[in-house]
């Protein structure tokens, strides 16, 4: 977890990913700038935050997910984060794990303007 003395990009990443895992849609929205763009290598399509929230909500319906093995590099205008996404069933048992790398850009106010997500589609 970051503190207020840490870079805004780190705070934005913490806020966004913590909110996503918790199903806190307002928290996700609070971390992104108006017009933010989300891209994923799986389909190459760009989305807005509302589309990402709908998709994340679908992922949570199966039991949810968590982030593990988080490694993050922070720059003044963004971050690069590697993590493992662990999907769980309703009983909390891990059903799948995927390696992910996310490159995030933030604006001068510390809000995410773009997230590029690179997913290794083969389960671990």
C-alpha cells in the first residue's frame, strides 16, 4: 500500500486495483480521468471505464478474483505493474491464475488516463 508521500501514479494504481478486486465501482471511477482509455492485448479493443466495470462485474459473479505477486515500477507520469490474477469460485478455491502486465499513464492530477493490459492467456 502507498502513502500520501508516495507518487500519485502509485496511489492511482493502488486505488484502481484495490477497488476492482473489491467490486467497488465508484472507487474504480475515482481513480480514472474523464475519457480514460483501457486496452487489452487479447482482443486489441479499446474500452472506457464503464465497459471495464461491466466486464469486471462479470468476472466477480463467478466468485471473484484477487491480485497476488504484485511488482510495480512507478514513474512521474505512470506505472508498470506485473501481477498474478487469481480467480476463485464461490467457496474461495482458486480456479485459475493468469500472469498480467499493466502499463498505466496518469495525468498531472494523478488520475489514470490510459491502461494497457497484457495478459498471458495460458493459465498457470
